């Protein structure tokens, strides 16, 4: 009885302010801001791919998506020349590009297939190879960044529910705190948007991440990445990606055509400054040296490697079945040399109410394993699946419950991969004898233990 | 009259939050910004996914797919983004709209019904924020049935019947709103000692995940009893399935028996069939 009485009184008190209309205007967003279900901030490789993938998702076909990119809408002009910015795409992510219809535009232009990856330790002369040149299984595909964006954009323009705005710099974000609130995006030109879900694809310096206020574990490497397009003096069957682990950092060649490869060389800051100052001829010489130079060996390491090798042979598992050597570089594509600072970064949270981080905005790795954009594509596939499912069960897209599935699935994978890459990086930056022994025996053993290798390949290509 | 009794049913949870709101707003005579803040608090109280109603939020992960797939069982889905497009659903005892909004988002034409006017106002305000398209009505199901006889393709009453005293009248009114061959869905707590232990002892007293006084053992109902009432109202029970709530992970799962909580789906038979 008393309960009911209190309750009635409470209702009476409440009705008063419930009937008041003033709350609706202050509680709601101003009418001047335009609403989209999803706003994607940043139209790099990952932002464009996400927009395209979500646009192709049948379960999300009633959702309106807006992509905001600060740079202008660059047109891709097909040419024989290769840009110095290329990425290596895993088979699993090629499948994604195929599913959204973008791969055919890459196929009709240019790309290279990597059938074999050979990683060599410069100090101990051991090596590990993945894949076979004659195998039907591909290791990865080398695609120009610009072509990839062009291919994805071409498909994105077909999607009825995706809108793109170029030359739009985002000034600030107002993120939701309580249920029912929307993320608000303010552009530099003064326009405003609200959305159910804001996705930050705005790269390593992500402003969305900063607005979320999440912890961001990060450091700079004392390493700089140098890229360039290199030419050989002969035509070869160019399907091997080479990586040589120098004490100063890894040097890698990714196949482009029968007489061109792309260089990704990470080295110390001082060394990179020297390299950038060299003439083209001197630079080519330095690259060849990096690929071929014989380093001072440690007797004990050599001895151990040799005896381990004979042990493997005795056990009928011969190491280095058919070892290849990298091609000799003749010249450099004019103006293709450029350098980039390298760093590590990982956001402890990829999501919060109404927001998610994807791609480099959430994580940044050393390019030594060519995983950067692949991790981002993995995020795209996962978020697409999670959002489709979330909507199919009636969840609002910004709902943390649903977004949590994205975060846990991706963090589980990304962290594992990032630790592996970081471990490799640290392992090969040292030349202390015990570490060299361990790593050379490690390399040699992995090279012959097919099951482990296949596992690594499977892992990298899913 | 039973109708009046039903009209008076206020869910215990609602009662609790009324009291909270009252504490905030006492002594204010003019309507000012402060009250707007209080009002927003009231809405967010219901809609806080990690707050007191979190079991109702997390339950959506299993109850929405179940309702959706039951409705779609013998029908072709035309639009994957709006699977329930073209179906009218009545959500009886909708509260703040935790179930109504998601159902509307997957395309259903939802009417959210609650006897408590304040909750309907809160639900409406939230729907306005989230742009959800739900028709909220403050009324008892009895009154609603009078004007909306055999109007809905489906009727849902989730986590409500365990708070209702006059269960026979309640079910009867729900069935009246349903079209012949339409589906009626219930989710509730079973009347067993296990359920009582889990929901009242563990939930309200030990883990304190549920506000104290939310549930009363006498009001719980077994699947058999509910089935019997439905039969009386010309409904054939198609499915009874047990569920269980994990307080620690805040997740619901299907369970092999109906000793704790369960879902029940029945079909209203054509007059000719009975
Ligand atoms: C030397 C080097 C070599 C690499 N090699 C490889 C490789 O072989 N394989 C591989 O997988 N990865 C590689 N990577 C990594 C790869 O390039 C990145 O992971 C990838 O570019 C990340 O894509 P993204 O779309 O997440 O971010 P970004 O490419 O950084 O795109 C972010 C976009 O957001 C836009 N933006 C930012 N702020 C705003 C704003 N306020 N308003 C509007 N728009 C905004 C930017 O204009 C940009 O277009 C390499 C990286 C380096 C540095």
C-alpha cells in the first residue's frame, strides 16, 4: 500500500517535467547537423575499403554511410612506371578485395604475385624460405597503394548508400557519453554531422583516437624506412620476395615486374641520412652491398649451424633444399627514393560508445613483415561482419556490446601478430653471440620443419 | 475489475526508479534546466547498458534472433537489412523500449505498450534521440485489446508476466490483440527453487546485479501453467526453451531445461481449427 502511494506521488511529480517540451530541443542535436548512420573519418586504403565493404553488405543496405577525406580526389593514371609506395597483400585480404569487386580493377592494371619469401640472416648466413615458385599457393600480392585505392574507390562509387566528400578536414569530434547520444563531427568549413557510429580510419596520428582518450602505447624506432623502385639488368622470373636481416635493420625486395622490384629498407637514422644523400649510382651500390655484403662471422655460430645442419641431414630433413640468391640491381627509377619515420603504436581500446578505430589509427607496426595494411584489412573484415550481425539482431551500430566483439576478436589477433613482428625486429637488431646462435638455429630449423612453416603461412594468409 | 488491476500493475523496477527520480526532483516547482538534466538521467538510467537493466540489454542478443527467426520461419525474407519489414508486433510491457527499439530497427512495425505513462514518455524521448520508429502507447493491455482486436502479426511480452498478478486476464488480453495464426512470445522466470535461488538470492542479495525487491517467488510461473492458460485462450504452444543468465559475464545462453528462465512461443489457432 505504502509503496503504491509513494509511487503515485512520484509519478505525479515526474509527469510535470515530462510534459515540459523544453528538454527535447536541448536534449537533441541541433537540426543544422546532418545525420548519417555511419561516418568514416579518413579515406586512405583502409577507410575506402571499409566504406566499400560496408556498402556491399546486404544486411546494412538501409544504412547511409559518409566518408570524409581531407585530401583531394586524386585520379589514378595507368602507366608503365611503378610508384614507390606499394604494399604486400595476403591471400585472405585479396579475397576481401575480390568479394567487394575491387580486385578486377587491380588485375586489369598491374600487380605482382609472390610465390616464395626468403628471409636471410646476414650474420650467420642461415635462411628460411616460405612457399615454392612452382606452387599453386601464393604467398602474397604486391600492389601499388594508389592503384589499390583507385580500385576500391571505383567500386565504392557504385554503392548507392555510400557518399564521399573530399577536401574535408575534420576539426573536432564530440563523442557520445550516454545511450541515445550521437557522435558529432565538426568540419573545418563549419558544417556538422551526427552519426550512430563514427569509425576512425584516420591513420597513425588519429584524431578520433585522441578524442576517445584511450591509452596509446607507442614508441619511435631508431629506424627509418627508405623506399625506392629498383631495376635489374636482365629479365628474370620475379616471384620471390627477399628479406635480408642486417644488424642495422631489414632490407627487403618485393617483386614488381620481370625487371623491377620495390625496395623497403629500414635502417638507422644516421645511415638513412647518408643513404638519402648518395647519388643514384652510389645508392644502387649501397643496396647491392646490403643484399650481398658478407659480414664478419662468429666462428662458434658457424660451427653450430654446420653441425645442426649435418644433424638435420642425418635425420633425413635436409635444410635449404634449393636456396636462391637475390638479383643484382642495376639502376634506380628516377625520383623514387623516399624515406619514412617508423614507429610502433597500439591503442589499448579500439572502441567506445559509438566509436571504433580501424587500421593504422588503432595499430602501427614495423614494416619488416609487411603486415601493416593487412592488419587493417583484417579489421575491416571483422567490423563488417560484426556490424552486419549487430544490425540483424536490432542493435544500434554504436552499441558497445556489439562493438566489443570487434575489439576482442581483433585485439587477440593483432596483438599476437604485433608481438611476433616486434620480437623479430628486436631479435635481429642484435649481434650478441648467444642471440645469433639461437636465431640462426631457429631459422634453419623452421626452414625444414614444414608443419610449423605451413602454420605460419596459414596464419599470415587468413 | 481485472482491467483496473492490470492498469495498476507497475513493474517493481519501474517503481524503484520512480523513487530515485522523485528524490532528485523534489521541491522544484518551476520547470528549468535542472529538470531537463533529471529527465535525461531517467532515460539513461533505463538505457545504461551496464546499469541496473543490463540483463535486459544483454538478453537482446538471444531474444531478438529467436523472435526474428520464429516470425520468419515460414516466410521468405525480402530485405536482409529489414528482415521483419511488413510485420506488426505488439510489445506488451515495453518499459523504456529496450526490446521495442531493436525490433523496429530490423523492420518490424512495433507498438510498444506500457501501463506506466512515465516510462512511455522516457521510451519516446529515447526513440527520438536514436531515430527509432516505434509507436509507443500508454495503456493497459486490456484497454488496448478492446480497440485493437486481432490486429498484430505477433505479440511479445518479455520479462513482464513474472510481475503480473492477474495472469489469466493478462494472457487473455495479449491473445486478443493477436491475429489468428499469429505468434505470441513470452520470456520469463520459472517457478522453481533454482530460479528463486538464482534470481532472488544470488541476483538480488549476493551479486546484487538485480535491484532488491524486483522479483517475488509467488509471482513466478512455470511453463506448464503458462501453456495451460494459453490453451484456454486457443493458442497452441510450439516451443518452450530454457535459458540461463550468467551474472559474471552478463550473457544469456540457451539451457537444456527450463528450471531457471525460459522462452515460450505459441500460435493462435484459427477459430475453425479448435
Ligand atoms: C615505408 C613503409 C612501408 C610499408 N610497407 C607495407 C607493406 O609492405 N605491407 C603492408 O601491409 N603495410 C605496409 N606499410 C603500412 C601501410 O602503409 C599502412 O598500414 C596503411 O597505409 C594504413 O592505412 P590507413 O588507411 O589505416 O591509414 P593512412 O594510409 O594513414 O590513411 C589515413 C587517411 O586519413 C586521412 N585523414 C587523416 N586525418 C584526417 C582529418 N582530420 N580529416 C579528414 N581526413 C583525415 C588522411 O588524409 C589519409 O588519407 C608500410 C608503411 C611504411 C611507412
